[in-house]
């Protein structure tokens, strides 16, 4: 692990100074290591893990006492009036029983200023629904970690394919440059033969046309290399103006085609299925959590407050009256109009939907794996055939070139031989690229982790 960190630091330092220095050639492993630290998707996924971690800590806070302070001030605009019936003497001025007089004037109650401050605390003691929700929040973090792993797998696959695309473009550029050089040499030879009256003007015109046709292909190939490098830089997450290039050739990876293909039956490492498995566990816990809503809950509460009432603002003369209590609160669900029952049913339906989705996803993944394996097998066979065709086409071109030089064959025969050589060389490159591209997709589908593999190799 320390070795990987040192290598990654050296790569980052090299890329930072690449604009002012000569071209930096990166191997596939170096490109992958850089992408896993600089790619935007990977960095966002890491931040998502951090976010869900904070969310989990916040949810666990519900198990601890919730303590709040409060303070209030009230200015009475109109005091409340209280009326009382009481007898004075033996008579009754309003005809009421008892013979005494009844007061018709009310008594104002309270004072103009009311001050209050205090502290309250509460904590759940028994709450099954809360406990189950905390378990679900733990699985949120687990799901975020798996999504981050999926981002890394996707980044690794993209970098591999972009890297191999650049190698293919460079191979094509080499082929078309070779075609251009051959066309230029053939034109020079034809020009000499034409000057010596050994070739016709038609042959000279055809040679010029062949050379002219070779130029656009060469420019297109060079542009493909540039576009491929931009794409590689983009998925790596580095500056598009960085002066970097890829090291090696496609033929360096040809030995992989002789290896036995990976088995496509084990999908235990597939990130999509892992995420669905975590989501299935979450929904199962959600069903239980909704069922626990039918259970009673118990909480403890505490409150302490002090109050003062006065008609002035002479705080030093206020008389503060304390008030406090501690108690238990039992909540028993009785009737909610079917809300809790329907919440349970909804969670069960979501679980059934997810199970169908998981089955369909696994089926689609099996189809994709078979497709990748089929592509790899076809590419392997095509490579063997194309490699043999290159040897034959190279020999045929040499013979045609010598025959044309001594006048025993025409320029058309030479051009046909060149075309066959070009097609066979491009066929070799395309076969290797198809194999590597399918292999990258297969490894990404199976969940082959580049980081784990790198640590194992060390």
C-alpha cells in the first residue's frame, strides 16, 4: 500500500510539471492509479461516503438525551379578569339565594411583565421503530461504500478502454504512415521508369493518385490519436493540456489472448447486484420498522424552569419562582386511520419490486458476460488468422514490389498487394483491441477491483 502511495505521488508530481517539460509516457497501471485519485466521479463517491457517515452519526444522536434551553418574555396588553360570587350581609341585590350582596366588578389577574427561562431534556427508553431506523442508516453507509466501489470499477473500465483506444489509433497511424511511405517510394520509382519510358503516363497518374489518397488517411489517424488522448485525460481527471502519452503498443498485450478466458458464472463481485442486495436488506428492515410502529414507546423527560412576574423592570427586586419535574411518557398507538398498515404494505410491495429487478438485472448481466466472452473468443480467432495474413501479405507485397521494379508486374498489382497488407495489419490491431475492450468490460462486470489486485501483486 505504501508503494502505491509513493508511485501515485510521483505520477501526480510528474503530471503537474508535464506542461513545461517533455512528453510523459504513462503505463496502464499509472493511468489507472492517477484516475482513481483524480477522476471526478470517484471523488464525488468518496464525498458521498463521508456525507452518509455524518448522517449516520446524526441518526444515532436520537439515542442520547435531547437537551434544550428556553427563555421567554411576555408583555401583557390587557390583563385577564376573574369574577367571584360572595355574600355580604344577609341580602341579595340581584335576587340570588343566600340573602347577601354579589360583587359585579371583576378582579384583574396577573402582572404586566412575565419572564421565564429554563432547561428541558428527553430521552427515549424503549422505541423499537427508532432502533430499526438506526440499522437502516448503517446500511445507507454500506450502500454508499458500494456505490463508490462501482464508480471506481466504472472508472477503471473507462480508463482501460480509453488507453487501448489510443494504442489502436497509434497503430493505425503507423500503418497509414507506412502506406504513405510506400506510396511515395512507388511514385519515385514510377517517375524514374516513366522518365526512362518504361512506364506509361497512366501508371504515373495512378501512383500520384495513390499517394494523394494516402494523405487523408494519415491525417485522420493522427487526429484520432489526439482525440483519444483527450478522452483518456478526461477520464483520468487531469488537465487536457497536459503533455502526456501512452507507453507501449497493442502487441504488448497480445499474450493475454492466449490465456484462458475468465469464468462468467460468478457474479458475487458485481457491484449492481451488491447494491440491490443491500437495498433488499434495507427494505426488509423498513418492513419491520413500519411494523414496529404498532408497538408502544417509552421515554423519560425532565424540565426545570424559573418564572418571574412584575409590573416594572427592576430586575434585582424580582422574585423568581422555580418549577421542575421528571417523568415517564408512554405512547400506545391505537388508531391512525390505516396509515401504519398501509405503510407496511407499501414497503412489502417495494421489496417485491426490488426482487423482480434483481432477477432481471442478473439475467441481463449473464447475457452481457456471454457477449463479452463471445467477443473475446472471436477476437482470438481473428487475431490468429490476421497474424498469419500479415506474414503472407508482407511477402506478397515484397514480391510485387520486386516484380514491378523489373517490369514483370503492373502498378495495379502493387497497389492490390499494398491494400491487402494494410487490411491485414489493421485486422491484427482491431482483433487485439476488440479482445482488450471486451476483457475490460468483463472485468468491470465481474467486479475485478484494480486496487485489490495491485495490493495482491505487491
